[in-house]
C-alpha cells in the first residue's frame, strides 16, 4: 500500500513554498513524481527532493517544469524567489546561517508591516530601479530619492495619484512595463510606514498604501507573479483593516480570491471571497456583487453548479441595487460590462461541463459590446472566452471570427493572463485545425502573443 505523501511546510521558507508549489501543480495535472521527472529528463527521486525543499531547482529546469505543468509562470516564479532567499554574504556557512523563519508579514506596531517582512525589500540581490526599465510616462512618477522622514498630506496624495496612474496604465497596456515602478513604489511606501506620521493622518496613510498594494498586486497577478501578488493582497487587507476601511479590505480579498481560482485553487478562492463578505452590511451593493461573482467563479471551478448559480443570482441582485455615488473611486471599473463579463466567465466554467452555454454566451457577448476602449484587456478576455465557448459548443468558423475581432486589443496589451486565454482558445480549436480559417488565425495569435 502506497504511503501518503510527506506533509510539506510551505510557510517555513521560500524554498519550502517553492517545493509545495511544485507538488500542487504536479498533483493538479495528475502526474506522479516519476512521470513528471520523465517529461523533464530527471529522476522522480529528484522531483521529490525539490518538493521537500531538500534540493534547489535551477532556473532552466524550473522553466521546463513550469512548461510541462502549464503553470503559467507560477512554478518558475516560486523557484526564482527561493533562489534569491538563498543568497547570503560570502563566508557565511550553512552552520552559521540563522534558522529559517516563517514567511509571514510581521508587526512592530499594530497594523504596520515591517520592511524586513516584505518580499524583495532589503534582500541581497534584489533588483534596483532604473528609469531605463520602465516607460517614460511611468518613470516620471517614480521618486528615486529616499522618502521623507515624516509623512505629510502631500505625500499621501502622491501615493493616491501613483496608484491611480498604475490602474489606468495596467488596464490599457498590461503590467509588463511597470515591474520596476511597482518595486520602487512599494518599497518607498513601506519605508513611509516607519516614518513619523501625525495621528490624524495615520488612517489616511494606511488607506492610501492599502490601495497602492491592491493596485500593484493586480499588476503582478497579471504577470503571473502569484506569490508576491498574494503577499501584496494580504498586506493591503491588513492596512485596510488598520484604516478601518472595509471597502479596501473587500477589494483586496476579492482579488486574492480571483487569483487563487485562476491559478487552480478554487477552494482557497471561495474562502477569500467568503471572508470578504463578512459584515457585508458595511459594503456597497457594487462591492457585494464583486465578491459574490468571485465566489461564483470559485464554485463553478469546483463543479458546484447550484451553488455557483445561487452566487450569480446574489451578484445580479446586488448589482441591480448598486449606486455608483456610494462606491469608492476604485470601484468605478465595476460597471455593467465588468459584471456581465465576470458572471459570464463563471457560467463558462459550467458551460464546458455541459450546461448553461447559452446564458454564458449571452453575457460574454454583452460584455464585449459594453467594454469601452479604455478596457482593451477586459474586452479581449471576454471576446476570447466567448470564442472558446463557441468553438467548443457551436460553429468553429464563427468562433474564429469572434477571436479575430480581438486581435486589435491583443496588440495593445502585454498580459500573461491574456496569453493563457489565447492558449486555451487555440487548444479548443485544435480539432478543427484543418480549416483554413482556424490555421491562419492560430498562426496570427501565436505570432501576436509571442511578441509580448
């Protein structure tokens, strides 16, 4: 009788976390250690050592594992961070190295995340920020000097302005060009948390930094840098709580739920969505719709059809009662097109199991029509999911036409998540690859996404 796998301790270190990430994706794909090892030309025993954090996985092999597991960069990113954790001053031996500490957000003062606890902050080998790394428009916003020793209203306003600009840029272009800017701004914000701050401004500072953390986490989520994005979302939720801002907390938990569902952990996604709905009486109707939709997408991924439909109904009821004047500024993105697109995505996951395909197609088509030019990524998402659904359940030629209409949006956005949706569509059309329309479109899509 086979022994159960050894329990892992992913919170002990980044190395342990990378091993757990590898095991999670291997299990999700239904592969044994031996089968996965065969596919990347190493032994199953070595895969086991990687998973138990007994051996470090090099970048080339991590990339191969990520590709075989179709992990969208999650496995590669996890081992990248683990390798950086292992960097230490020359001459320090394993015997003198301090015991590994849990990977958590620490506290010196209530609600203040310490700089030491932040991924990348102060780590040896952490990449610096250069104006050459980012687009000129973004570089103009970056303050490369040290932050002030005390916090003023002007500094809080600056954080709010940067977060607003990041949101606008990310929606229009994706987050590829912002990686350096995000690192700089998050590091600067963390240092501000340790600066002197008038008591009357502390809540506003925490709220501004929570909003920045949410925005930067969303950028990294779009880049498939899941681990750091998750830390940002958790940190933002904590700052939101300290600011006594339930709206920011709900937004952080909604994104955390969506990321977990996206990366194949719908059970965790459902948990975060439900946490966001705690004391939902303190949230606006639009925010409740956002969280019910996140729950619906997780439930649909879990195959819980009736529960998913119930959550979609609750989301619809909440959105019908929404009043934009009551919503915080960062909720302006959640309009009717966004709501229809999100609920359409949840119905899509039910449709591929054989039900509700018509309802999914109707909502996705309405979302495509409703998204304006300021939201090319969202429009491309809904277009490609509608095209994939049509390829699976209807006319492949019609599906090709829907996908072809998304090419213009694909040319303006650099998004790892969008690349994965393109890959899903190409797989859905593979039974029809003999059709000239499909062959030509597939070639164009591969060329278009390979340049991003």
